[in-house]
C-alpha cells in the first residue's frame, strides 16, 4: 500500500493509560503523519478539536449528545480536511470506528485486533456484527495474541500474528530506578499490579493475597466498577491513573508483579501487554491461567489457578530465582516494540 498518512480510530483515549495503540502509532508517526481519532464523548458544546500530542495529532469529537457511539458527518469531515490530498491508511482498533473507512473509501484498512471488545462489559450493541464486517473489509488483520489469531485465522493470509511488545530499555532501567515515594511508608513485601482495574480482575484472588503479610499495590485507573467491589483493607493500596513516565519508579517497588485476571468472557482472548513489561523489569510474575500467558510464558511466569494457590505462589516468588529472572529478561528483550512495529509497517508497505 502506498501511504502518505495514517488515520487511526480507537476506543482508547490518547491521554489515558498507555497501551498497544499508543506504542504502535507513535512509532508509525516517525514515518508518516498520524491522526488519532477518539470515540465521541460528552461535552457542553459540539466541537471537533484536533490537538497535537507529541508526534501524533488527536481528533476529539465532543458532543452535547452523550449517547453517540459512532462518528458523525462533522467528525468525518474534519478527518477528510486533515487528510487533504494525501493517500491515507485507515488503522482501526475497534469496529465502532468503521465510519473512518467509509469516509475515506480509497484508503486501505488495517484492523489491529487487540481485544475481543464485544466480550467486555458495557460493549455497544451491534459490535459483534461490526467486527465480522471489519474482518471481511480489512486488507490486513494484525492479531494481538494467539487466542485472537485463532478467532480470525479463517480470513486467510491477511491475518498476521503480532503479540504486544515492550519498550525494553525503559523497563530494564527499573533495576536501577529509585522506588516511588509511595513505598516509603510500606515495610512489607509489595505485590503489585499495573494496568486498568476493571471487570477483568479476580477480586477473590486479591483478597486471598491481601490476607497474607504483604502489601498489595494496584497501579491504574478503576473503570466500569462499583467501588463496593474493591477490597477495603489497610494493606491494599490504589494509586489511580499515573503518568507513563512514573511507571518505572512504581514497578521498582514491586517485589512480585501480578496478573490477577478473572476467567471470564472478557479475559478469554487477552494477551496482556504488561507481561513483557514486568519481565523486562526483572520482576517475578504470578498470573492466573490466561491462555496466551500459559502458551507463551510457561516456565517463566508462575501460573496459579485458585485464590489460595495464587497467594502461596506470590509468597514463594519472593525467594530470588536468578535463572528464571534472566530467562524473563531475555524473552522480553526479543519483543521490543521498535522491532515489532517495523515488521508491521513492512507488511503494510508490502500490500
């Protein structure tokens, strides 16, 4: 595909938790201009603001009608004006932004299939039907994990497996980072989780862990949850959303890194970005049996199936295991985001 610019549509806020689309699109922006289009969200007046966030331009469709789930004519007009005479590529991480492809009918379409969004809580009506239509329409489908790849591999050679990576140098530097001030008043081992805190978390697992003589630190925003479900214990600490630049200092304070995911429809196909980040930081990792983690990291990540087993595994992980740590670091080194995105872009240019 001959491409002069990329128009990306995502379900994630660009200024929110840094996830797969941020890593990929900021790197693509080194080659061509990128417009990152967010889903509409509620505001006091309608506007289509384009702001510059580092190397990426971001379109934020603000709407008085907060019920809008898809892009309207005003938003797509702003996109076409930004594209101008350039040859665009439409890059989607959600089927709910397919209007971008309609607005740019001559553009190639890439579906970066990072999550099974139709299985998430509060998924929009019709999302599954839109997903099937996007599978058929896309020139390329980049599956973000093995389970997602299996879901769409019937669409043939255009489906490529690209699990998420890590900014290796940033997270490897955790070994020399000074722990965040948060830890100054904590005098026990810290078992920590970093990421969105939502319906994918197994609270029974965390409650069992919190009954041990450890501190449980949960780094990230609480989303789509009633506060009553959150553990209320003096050794369970919620930081809220933190700047991405502060993450190494927060990880530096972890003695054990957690992936305490529930086994439900929302987690059946996930391939957590945090796995290689934890490993690059040299942290022992304990996870519930998420299929992609079991497939890719058995022997490096400790897998625990039940709450009590998970708690015991975390305590056991406090004992140093230099060999396992080194294997984890080397596995993470092999999946640096720069190399992954270079291969993705090579596939785009080869179409």
